[in-house]
C-alpha cells in the first residue's frame, strides 16, 4: 500500500479512499480509478497496470 499525498489541504472524498493508483502502459499516464475495467483518461487505453 502506498498512498502519497503531499497536498497541505486535503479534501478526501469517499471515492478517493477506494481509488487505486494505475499507470497506463501505453502512454505512461498515472491516474486513480475505481473498479476492474479501468481506462486510461489520457489515451482511453485499457492496457493499464496497478501502481
Ligand atoms: Zn494511456
């Protein structure tokens, strides 16, 4: 488990707590998402890995 949050003011939403960090294998985009069918928000690719 690796949760990195360096922002001084944190507004944590419930969905944020459950979100998992992913990295896109196609474009390298890092993002957080929920669920098992995860799409890259940048290139819409599904070739993503859990961070
Ligand atoms: Zn991508």
